[in-house]
C-alpha cells in the first residue's frame, strides 16, 4: 500500500501547535541555593549537587525561583499545596498553549469536538482539562479524556488517543477537531526531592532535570470545512509497546509531599532495547512504498523526548543516528530541561523552525519525522509524521555533555544509573562551566532545581 493511500485513509493532520513555558529560567545553582538554606552537607547531597552541574542543561523553565514562598517553608510543600499551585500557575500556561494551537489551526473554539489531555504532576476531580475547556469557552458537548499514569510518554499517548477518536468520527462520517493538551509543573517538588536525599542518603537526580511547560496541538480528521493553509504535520501511524515486568523500573509515585521518582539501573538498557523493535513495527506498513532515501533510521528526522542525556546518546548508538537528527531534542533539553509529557510537542514545534533546518543532517531537512517518548511501564510511544512545511535553512546546534559516569566503584546501582543518566559530552560541560564563570547571577527559578533530578521518563 502506498504511503499516500495510507495517509488518505487516515486523513489525520496536525493543524496547529502551541507551546508555553513559564517566565523563569533556573540555572544549575538554583538547586545549591535551596540545599544550603535547608539541609546539612552530606555525601549524597554533595553528589547530587555535583551531578546537577553536569546534566547538559543550561537552564530549566520554571514557574518560580528559589525564593518562591512555597519552597521556603520549614517543611516541603504538601500535595494539597502543590495541587493549588498547579491550578493557579499551571492552568494558565495550558490555556495559552491551547490558544496558540487554535490560532495557528484557524479553528474557532466552537469547532472543537474533543479534548484529550495528560499530566503526571497533578490529580484532581474534575481534572485540569475541565478548567482549560471552561476558560477557552469550548462547547458544553465537547468530549474530554484525561490520561494519567503515563509520565513523559503522555504527549504522544494523548496524540495516539486523539487519533483513534478521530478515526471513530471518520467512520461515522463526522468531523473531528481534537485539542490535545499536556501540562506539567514539576519544579515545585524540589524540596520534596532534597528532603528525601537528606533523610535517605539516596542519590536522587529528579530535581536537576525536570522543568515546567504546557503544550498543545489541534488534530483534525479532515472531514468538513478546513483552513486553506497546509497542516503542520500529517500523522501517518503510531506504535505503542510495553516492556514486560518493568513496572518497578520507572515511575512517579504519589507521596504526601507530591510525587517521588522511581528509577532503576536497568532503565538505560531497557529503553535502548525497545527502540529498534518499536521502529520496525511502526515502519512495517510504510517502508515498501517509501522512496529509497527513506528506508533506515538515519533517513528520518527524529523528535525524541529528551528524558536525559543518556536517552539521547543511547538512541544515537542503537539507531545509528547523529545529534543533528535529534537537533530539536537537544536544543529543547539544553534550553528548557525535561518537561515530562509536555516536552514532545515542544520538540516538534522547535524542529520546524528555520535555525533547526540549517543544521539538518547533510544540510537537508527530512520530509518524514519519527517521534518517540518513553514512560512508566516501561512503555514506548512512537509516531510517524510527514512534515508539510517548506524546508527553511538557518543556524546552530548544541549537544549536552557526554562524560563518563561519575559513579565510584563502590557506588550502589541507584547511584550508578543516575550518574549515567546525566552523563554528557566534554564540550558540553566546558561550555556550561564557562557560562557559569561568566554569569554570577543566581537563577530565579526554584523549579529548575527540582526538575533537574527527575530524568526517569
């Protein structure tokens, strides 16, 4: 079956895409500030703070700074306080991202038929999607689905869910205009992570990796009136796989002080092991009819969720691709950190920018893009997109550090894997260290500190 026929059969288009980061940018010293204020020196704390300087992240986007009142109380914020902040500071980000997506799609809110949302940093009834729909003045008949428990894979899982809903409407001969939203507020949990480090002496790196973000896309089944402009991407297919018996390897457990990261030493190996089988399954229907220059992983651009430096470098090794193939993933990781489920749409948005085109492999922008993200389970979500924007050249790629693990020979497995997760390239480290020497300004975002340690998804 030709790809064109497959695309026509599905008829799924991403008409608009919107991303909204909060206003603060946390540098690596944000974590040091809170640690010194509230916790004594200890071997575990020193190790985490050392790892924090070499994650490859220049800054993490955050709703607050190290001076935010909620992270400066004697005790870490409770889950109720975290929820209230998610409502007050997070939902406006989601509303803004959704409006951006609707505007680009040239879709009026009254045309939205479904809302598919995800988060792993809040849980409430009604969910946050109810309040976003209310603020956008969506129809009271809009069908809402809120996905939980899927962590960093949530963005692509929500898109997959939206795609299946769209196909259901196609079968019924009805138009589908689905708003897909991902919202994460992770940095507020920095005190909870630091508290666990101080009490358990575990090397927990979640506070050094995670950041805050909202992102949204509008997915259409192309039935009914459509804007004259071309879609951003066509969604051609998707693949979902779960690695058996890995429930205890990757997770985000509920706790009175928010959520706690679960990360086993097997995660890097497990995620690498599933990449090739998932790719093979995803591409099986398409490869026979794709052009000869779209047959192998390096023939595609890659929108990989940047869960950490080792996730990206591991993908390079297994799939035989280069940092330039994942240029938007590296750029997002370096400049914003890991925003869990909301990150993948940010990567897809970044990939279509002119300066990203300029550093495409061999100077040629790919027509087809593979999107990929990992989540608890361990699960992998993978999608195939066709890029519909004209290639536009421009400049500049940065890659995160790729240094060897800092774990000592007598370190336990947890310490070893967390060091591996933030391992990066020498040039990335020297670049980051030079920036820290040039800038004595204390980062204003407390969230960056917490997020940097949460690299598990």
